[in-house]
């Protein structure tokens, strides 16, 4: 049975996710049709806004069979649960598929770490401990 856990989202990230599309719309509406080169930065703003929105709506963690599958916009990480050696609380600023600073570090493989931020950490940890042999 698969278990899906949404990412916790900090208020600052919510603000960015809602403000960027607004900036893109303003940029599109105020761009001069005669300025051909102006469409390059406007296009970049629109692309960045679309990417942030994609990440905002599609960041979640899935315990699927014998692996942890992490989805974040165009990116996916697959970690075999047999490779998970530790899970610990973290306030690390390292990059990862986490939309909150209330994070967990999933230690797996030879010294590898994945930073995540499930909204329901207790339920996520309980489900992970039931499935990961080393964490039991």
C-alpha cells in the first residue's frame, strides 16, 4: 500500500509562490510590443513563475513498496528503504525537496542525505519506521 505525504509549506514560500505569477502578469501587461528584446526578460520571469508554481503544487513524498519516492516539480528522487540508515530533525539550509525549514534529513547509501519536510512528520516517521528495516 502506498502512503503519500504532502510537503509542509512555510509562509515565506507561499508568499513567493503567489507573488511570482503576479509579477509575471504585470511584466506581460506592461511590456512594450515594440521592444523585441524586452520579451527575453519577461519570458524568463514567466518561466521562473511557472517553475515555482509547479514546485509549490507538486512537492510530496511517497512510500511506494520498498522505496521512498520524492517528487518536487520536474525532479524525482528514489531511495530504496533498505538503504536508509537514519532519520533526524534538521534546520539545515541545504537544498532539497522541502518547502519548509521544519525538515528531516534522510540518511541513505554511503553518506548521502536527502532533506524533506513532510507536513505530518509523526505520521511520516511512523510509516517510514514500519517499512525501513534499519529504523525499526
